[in-house]
């Protein structure tokens, strides 16, 4: 009887230790996943900021080009008005 009680106590201790190890493993996995997710989020934010900066720079260049074209057209129109017809 004592032997059986000792065996059951040993089994219980082993099971508790196994559960503790499993819980620690799961917690470590969750922490690792959380860190990976945070890194992905940081990377995505940085990429979005970079894309926004590129888009703003592109828009600025486009506006400058359009302004240059408009000014050139205006200059041509004024020049044409100043020249007498032939």
C-alpha cells in the first residue's frame, strides 16, 4: 500500500513538473511571437513612412514641373502677343 502511495505521489510530481515545463514553453513561444509581431509592426510603420515621403516628394516634383510648363506657356503667349503679325 505504501509503495503504491509513493508511486502515485511520484507520478503526480512528474505530471506537475511536466505541466510546469509545458506552461513555461508556451509562455516563451507567446513572448517570442509578441516580439516578432512588434518588429513586423515597426517595419511596416517605417515602410509606410518611407512610402509617404516618396509620394510627397513625387507630388512636389510634379507640381514644380507643371508650374514650369505653365510659366513657359505664359512666356510663349506673351512673346507671341508682342510680335507683330507678318
